[in-house]
C-alpha cells in the first residue's frame, strides 16, 4: 500500500467526450505527477504539479489538463477524447519536486477505455 | 534524446538468477531506477542508483551500471514465483521533473 488512491478504477467513454480522473496523494506530499501507460508500454509523463502550480509537462496536447488542491488531491482532465487515449492513467506523489531519490509513490491507476 | 530500451520478455526457473537489461541514451541522466509492476497494481520502486556509482546491492537485488555503454542491469538472486511481474527501467536528471520509463520486461518464473 502506497497511500495513494485513484478513482474510478475503470471508466468507459466515447470519442469526443470529456473525462476527469482523480488522485489522492499521501498527506504532506506537495508534488503529484501524472503518467499515461498504454497497453504493453511504459508510463509516459504527462505533467507534474507542485503546490498547485504546473511544474513541467511532457509531449501531451493542451486537451490534457490538471488541477492540484490544497488537500493533497488532484485531477487529470482530458477533453475531446480520442481512441488513442485508451490507457492506464497513473498518478504518483512525492514529498517535494521529484528530481532524485525523492521517492514517487504510485497509485493503482485508472483504466480508461475510449470507444 | 530521451530513450530507454529493454528486452520484452525473460523466463527463468524458480531458484535461478534473473538478469534484466536496459540501455538508455541520455548521458546527462543522473538517477536510474528499477520499478516493478504487478497485475492491477501501480509501480513499486525497487531500487535506484546514482550515475556516479557502478554497483548497488540490496538483499536479493544487484544493480550494475556501465555509464560508458549506457547500460543498466538488474540481477535478482534466487528468483521466486512472486517475482513474476513487469520490470521497468527509468531515468531522470538532476533538477529534472520527469521520469523516462522503458517499455518494461515481463519476467516469467517457472516453478
């Protein structure tokens, strides 16, 4: 158990719809990172939030957006869903900005299927 | 460029040693990691190594780093059926905010 939870566990949407995925970090963890893991692939970095501000972003379009709240919860929002957005979405929390041995604690993920 | 490559599958017998290999391309990588993912679960950090180290041992796990060849390996001694999982090699940089993962190596342990 990492102390990081995600909801929902599974989700099915259709193309063009919008989705919000939620993550609850460990208490006291100021940093949350989101990753997309397509089937058979490693996780791909989407973005990171530190103290409610976006701290860095991977190669994902602007329709992927996020929010981080003071209560250590966060959201990943995806607009105009495409079939290729079908993946496992992982959040990871860490104490400060993850740059070294500041361990990232991963949640179990949300499996998103876009039909 | 940022790229981490791993072989996709490895099959070993219970009790044998497993060696999972990884190559990375960015010489500025400072920290290299091994993560484990079991079905239906998130990623679990197994171990990490600083780029100025050659080797790190942690119980049954041994990490070897060849910085010249940009090659990282994870050796699991006395492999057990509970070690069956996907193992990801990953890298990050000093002051970096993102971790780059390989595609993962699926380890099968035969009883």
